[in-house]
C-alpha cells in the first residue's frame, strides 16, 4: 500500500512533535513507538524500528514480553538491523517475528 502525500505529511508531523526526554532504551523506544502508532486512526499500523539491537542492560526476554503485552492493537514491527551483534540480531529477528513484521539487515 503506497503512502499518500497527506499521510506522509501527518507522519512527519507526528515524528517532529514526538517528545524525546531522558535516556533511551530499547524497551522505552518501542513502547513510545507503539504509543504513537496506537494513536493513529488507521486500519493498519506499522512501526519501522532501526537498531543495532544493543539492549543496553535490558534482558531480551523481558523486552519481548513487555512489547508483546503493550502491542494491544497488533501493530506490525518491521526491523532494519544496522551492524548488529550476534545477540542483537537474534533479538531483532524475534522482535519482528513476534509482531508480524519483517527483518532486514543492512549490508556492510
């Protein structure tokens, strides 16, 4: 489905107005993305998550469980991995799979 210009403009406004305060963690990033996606009036909601998969102290299982619980409207999470570690890649693949998304690794 192609994004129409009004939808693109709304998406850009949403990103520009998204608050970024405090330290970022994978769990927090994903919860904030889901919160914004759930506010959009659409039949399909999608998050594109770009990451190395560095959990910065979070446990992969805890993050996956937390995201699963927070994803009440079944937002698809597509993942683009940028130079992930082996553990990061495993986590990102599972994140995409668990949330109906696809996993893509950028070539080095």
